């Protein structure tokens, strides 16, 4: 059953929010796009909605680390970021407000497996059932005296609606891991066979298919792909 989360854009907003793209430029650049064979990573790539701006944003920080303002200069995208937070940080005018049920909160975080040199988005949790303002989002600048650019259309910020109460009620039980002799033998066979395939330049797909090296089922994935979508209430 689908869960509905309401997103309302501020009039004139220069931001867009869409389901996260699976593709990453650096993954495209790996030989034969090899990185996409990693199922845990490609699954995570689609985990949420990505926020992007419709125009380039660029800025430079002078490296001064204190609470005073005027140490970040906006070069492109004026009005899309607040540069005067201090401590080498900026905040974004996201242009979107979220409305959810009380048992759903909005997590903002860096976009999975997307790397933009020079800054790192903070991970935060917002109680979106009652928060009436634009979604707050900020980042730490990590490289001083270098122009940092967020290209137009880049989903630099991820929005993830989750139930943090479900996480809060989780108990982690731990103990000593032990295997039978038969399990140890199977693990060794699995590893040896995987090495043979890897040396041939082939990908095992054992984990993706939830099987062992003999093709025997070992279980099921909770999901194998995110199916997120948007509905335009404006009728466009």
C-alpha cells in the first residue's frame, strides 16, 4: 500500500524534488560501468527523493572558522543559499514544505553515493507533521579558498520520509558468531568460486539473486528496487 507524503513548493521556488536517479557519473566512468553490479549500492542510490536547483549554485569560503558572518561569498545562485551562518557552513533555501502524519518524520541527508568535492550536507530529522516552514537544510564546507559548484539539476540533498519510532523501538541483540563445520566448508567453496569468477572479470550476482554458489535460494530481499513516484496536485 502506498504512503502519501505531501510536498508543497513555495511560489517561485527554484528547486525541484523528484525520486532519486539511480545513475551516478562516477559509476558511469568505471570500466564497463562495473560499479552498477554492486546491488547493495545501486539499491541505496534510489532511497528517497532528491532535491535539486534549476540553476547552478557556487560559493567560496575563506577558511575562517568562527561564528562571524561574511566568510562565504556566493558566486552563482544568490537567494538559494544563506552564506552568513558562520563556522564554514551554509544553509539552503529548499523552497519546499512537507506535511506528513505524526508517525512520519523527514530525514535530510547527503544523496547516497553522490560525491561533490568541497561540501557535505548535514543529516537531520524534522517533525514534518506540524513544522510549518520550508524544509531546513545545511552543509559544512570542507575545502577553503576553492570555488564549490552544485550544477543545476544535481540532486545534492536527499529527503527520506521514515518512521523514527519504529527505529526507536528496535533492540540490538548480539553474541558470538559460530558456524558448523558444514557451513565453514560451504563458505570456503563460495569464496573460492567467487574468486574464480572475479578473475575472469565476471560478477557473481549471488547476493542480488539471494542464492549461494550452487544456485540454491538462501532467502529473499525485502525489496529489489525502490518504486517512488510523484503526483502533481496542480494538474500539470
